[in-house]
């Protein structure tokens, strides 16, 4: 999931504009209602006073209604922003910055039932960090936490922007590629594996080069989400048992480190 560039700083603040427009609408509505009220009352009591009363009402309504309207719309906008922030916090894994398990699987479920116009709903990559316990034992849990963040960043920099990424376990990360065929999924998996392999931790004589084992599955018609993920999970365990630092897919193909690449997993 690629991160998009920050917006230029000189763009107009559309949030402030919407608040002002909302306040103007409140003010105009107040003025109209007040004028109707004045016209109705004075037409019975003193018709000759209608022009003067209308001007006074216009001024008073404008002075009072605009700040009230601005305050109300500003508070509503603030509450909406807080609501969005809380929703984001609730759906985000705080360590990795990825979606948490619940939010991720819900998003994948929705994507599987959203027609994409392709031959398949997409592919799922089940990614597991190799020898994560050894990393924690040798370097400490703070380094383990840092490794999770580094791997998450390496994964986020690889797939297309529409991909869904979530942390689904301690050292397990899921990646859903909407509408992706096996060729694309294998390419993304290999890029992730190579990017993670570049991450190294050193502490005195201790040396730990990170690696991941990846299981890949292509969604089949009528396949449930749990079956889809389970199939990728099973392929991931085949990658583990096959030597780690590799990808295994549901067509039986194993993508291993190339000749000359560092292959030591720990």
C-alpha cells in the first residue's frame, strides 16, 4: 500500500471554508425567519413600522446568528474529525501501523464481495517472520518490536496502492491483492522477501538478517474468507518447512533465493 505524497502547503483549507459556509447558512436562515416573524407581527400591530423593524431585525439577526452558526458548525466539524480519528485508532495495530486483524479481515471480506471486473477476486499472501523468537531472545523485545515496524514498512513499499495489509498475529502479516493473478502475486511476494532480507541487526558478535516465509493463495469462486486465508497459511508452513526465506503458492511452485543471494535465515 503505497504512501501518497503530502499535499502542498498552500492549498486552501476546505474545512474552514465548509464551516464558514455552514455559519452563513445558519445566519441566512435566522434572518429569513426573523424577517417573516417581524412582518407577520407588525402587519397586525403597526404596519408603518415594518421597514424600521425589518432593518433592526436584519442587523441583530446577522450579528447574533453568524457567530452562533460558526460555533455550531465548528464543533460539529471537530466532532467528525475526532470520530474519524477514533475509528482509525480502533482499526490500527499501534506497533506496526498496519490494520489490526479484525479491521483487515473485514476489509478483505468486503473486497471479496466487490466485483472488480477481473478473472479472480484477488490473491492472499500470508507472511511470517522467520526465527522471530530467536531475534527477541538475542536482541531483546524492543528490537523485536522495531523489526516488526521495519518489516511492515518494507511490505507497504512493495504492493500497489489498492492492496490491503494487516497484522494478523504476533509476527504474522496478511496482504490481500485485489484482482491480482498468480503472476502478480508471485512478483509482489518475491519483492517483499528481497526487501525484508536487506534488514540486518547486529549486537557485538551477534548477527541477525531478517527473512520471511510467504504462503500465497489465489481466490477461487465460492471460497469463503476463512478457507482463502487458511490455504495461504498452509502454504506459508510449507515455506517454513522447506527452509524458510521463500514463497510457496497453491499451484505447488516454490520461489527460493537465487544463486548468490544470502540464504542464511538467522
